[in-house]
């Protein structure tokens, strides 16, 4: 089995767009393909400066993939393309 993708969601408390993004990710029905880590930008001054007006930001395997909004379909297509044998560089 392929290694799961490492997804980081840069977020903060009471962020409506962040909650919406997490909901679209759930609706994509591909959570078995990735591990999600939520990072609160308010806990790190550098991240806060970098993402203060940009959240939510979704990073996949260290590459920024989505910012502000995404649809369940575009997330599923992106994640499955990286998880497929053709998308891996092993």
C-alpha cells in the first residue's frame, strides 16, 4: 500500500472558511489516502505573519495546493492523482 499523503491545514480558531474546507475534504470521501494535521497559525508568530489574511491554506506533501476554498471534487481529483502509482515517484 502506498504511503499516505501528508496534508497540513493552516487554520485558526473560529475560522468559517477553514471549517468549510474541512467539510469539503470529508465530502471528497478519500480520507484513507491522507493524514491531516491542523496547524493553528496563532500559535506561531511566523505562520501568523505568513498566513494571517490567507487561511485556510492546505499543503499536500509540503506543497501549497489550495488556498481559501476548494470543492470536494477538485480535492478528490488532486489527492487521488498523487496517490495513484503514476503519481508516485518511488
